[in-house]
DNA sequence: GCCGTATATGCCGACCATCGGTATATTCAT
DNA sequence: ATGAATATACCGATGGTCGGCATATACGGC
């Protein structure tokens, strides 16, 4: 799973969100580092939906604009949990090796 | 940075390794989940070298076979440290959100 | 009244890291 | 002698992401 995909799932793990809200949440989560392009986002949303990791929660019309809300499925929740565990483990291994080289880890920024 | 690239850097963070040893270390690190293909590895090695993140440490001939050892540069060390911090932070955010949904994290496997 | 920005979804072509297969060559086990 | 392991390297295909564009409404500043 690539980073943008992981971030989209993480955004939806918080609460059901519509596309634009996902872009904003991802930007907030990463301190502005990752600004998802519309192309990336909607392609990812379509792909995740056809893979059964997310599904449409509801649709709303706000100020005559459509808002399509997505939410994680049980399968998506499991995938995100597995991916998160993987990330943690890999980070821990790299961190340990860097520590042996004399690199110290303080606060981490996204 | 994609996962295979991160794993290659992590492998070299342990000690200078030649290509085949990187493949083995990555497989060991991930519990056999990631088995780097030759194409992926040598392309990554070339790319990381031209980006200045790794460099050739030494070359040896063992049983009439060439072994080209690579090692991290100072720049590669910094990149890996930054990437590791990023992974940690993102994993922590996802974990917290999953926890709020009632998902508990026990031991993590790579 | 007009322009730029923000909100909101969506399509499309290009890029490039990775994948999977192939080639080459030696050593070791069956 | 056949296959697996060791070891490096090239090549075409795949596919997720990037960047740009289109469409449409609302809001703030000038």
C-alpha cells in the first residue's frame, strides 16, 4: 500500500468524510506535507471502493454541491490495522539500526 | 519513498551489504513477506546511488563471483531517519484512530 | 460588477518505481 | 546431471500517483 492510499484510509478511520474533507484531513495530519491531488484522491477512492475497503456512507447536497461521504468497511479497518502494524514494525527496526549508528530520535513530525 | 526503497536503506543501515545480501536481509526483516526481485533491487541501488543516498563501499571476489558492497552515505542516513520518523508518526495517528474504534494493538509482525 | 480563492467531483495523459521474467555464470547438494 | 542457491544485470509491463484540465457554486475583496 502506497502512502496516499494509507492516508486516505486513515482519514476515513476518523469518521466518514467526503472527498474534499479527506484532502483537508490528510493535509492536517501530515502538517501540510501531503496535499492530495484530485486525480490521486478520486482514483484511490474508486479503487478502494471496488476493493471493498471503503463504501459510500451517504450523500448530501450542501449549497447545491454534492457531498459523497465514504466510510471504512470492516475489511478496510482490518487492512488499515495490518498496514499500521507493518509500518510500526519497520520503523522500529530502522530506528534501532540508526540508534546503533548514533542517531537519536526526538520528536517526530509527519 | 516506496516500501522497497525504504527496506533497502534499512538493510544498508545495519552494515555494508552486497545486492544479494540486501535481498536476504529484507526478507528476514519482513518475516519473508517482502522478497525483493532482482529488477527492483538493482534499479533501486542505481537510483539511490545517483541520488547520493548510498555509495559503493568495496568490491570483493568470492568464489569467482563479484560482490559489490554498498553503504549509506551521510545523506542516506538523514533520509532514512526522516522517513522513519514520518512512518512512526503516521502509524501513531492511524493507531489512535483505530483504538477509538475499538481495535486493539498487540504484537506487531512485519 | 468582477476576479480570485475555496469548495467539490471527476477525467485524462504522463511518469516512474516496482514487478516478473529472462540472461549469464559458478557452486553445492541430490 | 539436474536443480537450487548465489550473484549481478537488463527489459517490458503494470499501475498508483502526479499534474493539468473541466465543471459549477459560493464568498470575500476591490
